[in-house]
């Protein structure tokens, strides 16, 4: 019997690889001689680097870069086993976690550190970049990132503008003469799961600005800045991108990749599953097990269990999901390819206790699933 185990991480308790191990541990109590294929997965957000490194036998590269507030922060990127592919989470360098709540202000935060991660990856010789845009603290349209890679954004006095949201309105000239030429010879894939345009009531500033610390006045200023920025891009490159779906991702970071590089945008789960070659591993499988920390009505919107289930159903394979807990309307997943869902938490307990016992609980529920499966 061949069992494919392809879960996401359980946030704050288990990495995706640890979830794989716990599920396999439980199943082996019933099926010790089965073939187990463990594929740690993520959906393009937090944990994507670790999952892809674990799944491919790569490594984590740690380095210090410029954080959102301009001070050094510890960050990382993943180098996959082929030595040709780097995986970067924007949040590792430019994420909200690097900014204390009291200091959050997207007029002042910069994506410069993300550019430094990209440059470091290019320096290592990679030919392919996979970049996840989730969790950013910035609203600078990617000018910080691009500046770290050699671009210049110049005001009417011939000076560089401030590399943050407030600097966007001051741009009068875009100079890409020194932009890193390696970007043109590198495959770039952007994991983007939002379809917000750059500007307007559904744009980057209005929808995502408040969680980054923006007031109503800030939102108006930032939105005007992104609109002006898009106009400068149009003048420079003859590209009208401001209304294109997805350009508002990560405070406008998406428009930077669309205008200044040859990047392709895809959903995060699609990128990850293609990279780990899930479809190849599913061939000949008898059962597929997936999961994430919480399964609820949002799971069907591009989360890891849905991506795994959709791939499995192309081969008519049964799919079972394990979650740390089940949320409201989790039954929605039954209409989208998951055949059964199980919660790992066996009884009422504190959140910390659930985190501490996550591996044990996942292994135990996996054993129960295996015992049920043995009745077939």
C-alpha cells in the first residue's frame, strides 16, 4: 500500500515536515510495511521556504538584511537541492513581524531588505526565483526592493526619493540603467493569492493598509502615491498596470515585479505543488492525507488541503485531511475533493497545551484513521 502524506504546517506548533512524521508514525502502528511518501507543502505564505527546502533536500541560507524600519534584521531564503532555485518569503525581510505594533506606519516602511535577499540569491548563482508576497509591512510599491537591485527613483531635484510609501508621490524619474541585469536571465515566479488592484477602494492601501498601521488620512496619501507611481511606470515602460488584477498584493510589490522583471504570477499552492512534483508522487497511491492547523470555510480558497485534494482527484484518489481544529463551515471542503476531515485535538485543552501536544495528537488521530482504513 502506498500512502502520500502532503500537509501544510500547523502554525506555531509543527512544521509541515513534522506533521508528515507524526502522521506516518500513527499510520505505521497499523500498517508498518506500507510505502510512505512524505511531501511537506505550503500555499505560498509563511512556511513556504521551509516546506520546499524539506521536500527537496535543500538548505536554509541565513543573513542580515535591512528591515522594514531601516534597521538590520535576521532573515533567510531557501536554496533548493538543484542549487539553481531560490525560494524567498517577502515577510522574512519585510514582514509585519519585524515591526512592533506601536511603530507600524506604511508611510515609513521599506521593502529594501527583500531586494537584498533577491540579490544574495542571485549572487549564489540561482537561475530561478520563487517569491511569496504574503505578510508584508510595506506599501512602497516595491521601490525599496528595486533600489536594492540597482534601480533609482528620482525627485524633481535630482535626488533619490525616500524608499517607502511616502516617497512614491515624489517620483519624477525612474532610472533602470543600473538595475541588476541578472533579473532578465532569471525565471521569476511570484506566489500571489490576492486579486486586488493597485489603487482605489479595493486597492493595496485601502484593504491592507490598516493592518500595517495606516490611518484614514494615510490611506488617501498612500493611494495617491501608488496611483502616481503607476503613472510614472506607464510613462517609462508604456505599461498600464494600475487596474490589472493582483497588482495591489503586498503593498504594490506585485506591480514592481510586473513592470521591472519578466515575472510570472501564480497562486501560491500551484507554484508549490509544481515545485515538489506532487502529481508524480501521486501515481500508484492508494490514499492521500493532507491537512493544516485549522480547517474551515476559508480552506477551499486556495489553501494547501484544497490544492492537494484537487491534484489527487485527477487520479480519483481518496483524500483525508487532519487539522489541529475544525472551524465554522469546515464541511465546505467535502464539495471540493476532501472525503473526510478529522480534528487532532482529542479533548478540551488550552491553546498552549494543544501546541505542546500537537505531534502526539496528530499521530494518535492518524492511527485511528489507519484503523478505520484497515476495516475496508
